C-alpha cells in the first residue's frame, strides 16, 4: 500500500513537471524576431560617441549633482525636454511642456517641487498599449562642498534612454515605427526614496491597465568587482516576477543581438541587497506591471564624488543599451501583448 501511494505520487509529480516544461518550451518558441536586419539597422544608431556626449552633459558640474527640487536638477530636466523637442518626439497631450509636476507635499520635508519628464512615440497599431523605458534623472547634489556627478548613477541610464528614443524615432521616419506606444520617462526623486516613480504610478498619464511593461535602467555604464574578468555582462532583476514571458523576451533579445552574460545573481528572492525593491521599476511592479531592471552592480565610485564620466565603459554601455532597445522593440511589435502571468 505504501509503495503504491508513493509511486502514484511520483506519477502525478512527473506529469505536472512535463506539462510545465512543455509550456515553457512553447512560450520560448513563440518569442522570435521576424526581421532581425531591421532591428539591427536601428541598433546601429546607438553609438558610443553619442552616449558619451549625453553622459558628460548630464554629469557636468553645472548641474551641481542634480539634487531633487534644486536648480541644477531643474536645469537638467530642461535639457532633457529640449532633447526630445529637438528630435520631434512629442510630450503627452495632457502635459504639453513634457513635465509632470511632483509637488513638494509628496517629497521629503526639505525639498522643493520637482518634475518627471515624459515624452512618447505613439504606436501605429496599438496606440493605447504602452511600453515604458525609465531612468531617474536626479542624483545626490552637493555634500560638504563636493559635487556628486552621478555619471553612472544615472547619467548612464539617461543617455541610454536618449539613444533608444532616437533609434525609435528613426524607425518611425522610415515607416518602421513601433506598433505599441513607447513612453520615455525620466523620473525625479529616486535617490531620496523613489518618489518620482511612486508619484507617477499613483497619478499615471496613461492608464495603468494599458501599461504592458516597464524597462528600468539605473547604472549600466560600469563594471563591478565580480566581473573584472568578464565585463560583458548585465544584471537582470525582476523580469520573471510578474511575467515569465518577459524573462524569456530579454533572453531572446540578448541571444539575437548582443550576447552579454545575463547575471541573475541579484534576482534571487532572498538577495540581501534587495535591489528589486530599490529602484523605480518597483513602483510599477506594485501595480502588477511586468518590470525588468537593468543594472551593473555597485562599484568603488558608487554614491561618491568620483562617479565621473571618464570612468564609464562606453562600448559596454552601448551593448547594454542595445539589449534594452531590442527588448523594447520586441514588446512594442509582438503580435500579442505581453502576458502578465507566471508559468
Ligand atoms: Zn540610481
């Protein structure tokens, strides 16, 4: 009797496992790029020279470390909106100056009003479905007379979003624009507690239920101590928490276009660093939106006045930006909207 029960259990277990693995295989097979050469054409517009220009600008001393609510940060937000305006990428109709005010009432005590900067490209087939590409624009300001330039944190992310926006805009001009809408969102108040993204997700400009996915970038221009011998990597965090499909979309994008090592070390539920909870994607995740966070890990200049533009690894920043662009491209053009379900 005992033996019989045990074998019945094993049978049930193996059937369940088989069905699961079949589902995963089906899912993986369903994710593919129809026309790789078209994607590559726009990937090639992402260049180290332009990324360098943007990182240098954002981290330059004139912005005084971009503290939320201070003049330097307001100025960098002006620079960001001028960038989109110059490319002809529009603001949301409800926010014609590209700014969503984030009032001081939702910010820590001593800070002034601030703003998120938002631009978007309307999708050609499913304009009411939105893919977000996000990066925080603020940093730590000036402390004890020293400017914190935040070239990696998050000049690298800001530059990456710029380059992706330009690539999508070129695709639009060629008649290859995204089928779904792409929102370029530069949030404020990250360093002081993820406030800009929290405010945005509580006061969304486009409906939360129409949000397909959020790709968040916070520090992708450097190499951490775990990867001194293999710098071609990026940490991928959170992609499988809400959508198994998103996890495999990132892998397919990587396999087809860049071949970085996708490091899932910090994706573990019990990771003591808790990075999943520590950048802006998390506020989207709390609304049930599939998110993925791209990150290079901490390094010796993290949150120090020495996080400068000359230390950024620009070829690597370009590769990581291409991975995120290829992921966004798939999500924007896939025949069906990404499913927020765990398999
Ligand atoms: Zn950051």
